[in-house]
């Protein structure tokens, strides 16, 4: 029997995931299998082809010369199978079945639940999988059917819809203001504590675009988790940025310098063009577009 007759897609899929991530644990997480299963599948593929695909290192795995040579072919297989899957899924005429939505953690917690609840009442045959993540899920690989994003994707074969802009403002808790005083102009900004992001540079970029030359170490409190970020502001850790529609309704905080223009967050919907006109995808897409309108200007 030819060595390639012993291969099935699951082995190639695991090889590709490990090759791209350099980690058995990350590949297992991506494929929703256990780490030992991922390791066994890599070994099975190595035995079937009689080659060594990876060098084991202290921090993970790196491709051998043979593994590197096979990666483009594995990617071609993945792209072909995903195209087949998308084409088949896009032919479904049923207004029923699962739809997987991905959005940021904050959007998933604050904006989407009432939209999804209303949709479920109107379309009980459509089930919703909500994936809160601040990573960009790959629509081409069906990690999600629809994405709510704060940027316009430039991937080919992805259709997008611009929803509008979310207004941002500066906020601090009333306890913080009583303790440290109210910020009255941007000249006094550096005299205050500011809650920042940890690894993300979005706040740094925004403040630099605003003319404030700041570094990461300038923030005394940092986190990349958006809802935790807001709780830190509410607790009095310092001044922070927030969506005005959401923050203005919180009695524990006050908006600072409301007359100074701030950057805005664009809101986009994105989906693979092969799936966009599937009835259940289109129905959820339209519900999201309508439901998000009150959140934007």
C-alpha cells in the first residue's frame, strides 16, 4: 500500500495546525482535540510517510526540512476542503441550524445578548454559538460564520457591511474624582492615573494620534480584557476609555472632557461570500445589522 493511502485528513489537519502554531497544545485547542491525540496523530503521519516532520524543542516543535516542504501541500488540501465545505453549506435552503458568531469580549457581553435573545424568539429553529474573543477568528476556515469587528477585513472572499461608529469618551469613577480631583483639560492628563492595556497597543496608538507621547509603563494598571478593564475604571484605579452609550448609563462613573473629540470605533459585519446568502446566515446577519444600529452613530 502506498504511504499516502494510509493518510486521512485528520492527520494532515493536525500536522498543519502544529506546523503553523509550533505547539501541540495550541493545535489541540484549535482542533478541539486532546494534546495526546494531537501528538499521536503527528506520530502516525510521520510513520506513514517515513519522515520526521518536527524537531522537539524546549519551547515546542519546529518543522524539519521535510516538514517545511510538506506544509504548502497541506495548506492546499485545507483550502480545497474548506472551499468544498463552504460551497456545500452555502447551498442550504433551510431557515434552521447553527450559526456561529464571533465578536470581541466586550461586544459579546454588552451588545449581543439582547439581539440574540430577540432573534431566538423570532427564529427558534436557528441556534447560536457565540464566540467572545479579542482574536480575529478566520472566516475562511469556518472558525465563525459571522464576525462583528472593529475594523474592515481585507481578506479575499469575505463580504462586509459597515454599521457605523461607536462614540468613545474619557471616564473615571466618582470615588476617584473625589480622591484625585477632576480632570479639567488635557494639559493635566499626565497628573492622573490612567488604566491602560497590557499587550495590546490600541490605547497607545490612539493617544499618540491624539498628540500624547506615552509609553506602556506610564499606565499604573493594565489589562487586555475589556470587561475587566472597565471594572478597574469603575473601582477607581484611574481614568479610562469607554463606549459612551454604555458608560453614560453607569451611575458610578462620570464622563470627563466631553467637549474634546475622541477617536471612534467602527463596527463592521463580515462573513464568507459563499455563506452570506444561506438563509439562516442571512437572517442572523440582518438581525445583527439592525440590532447594532442603536449602538452606533
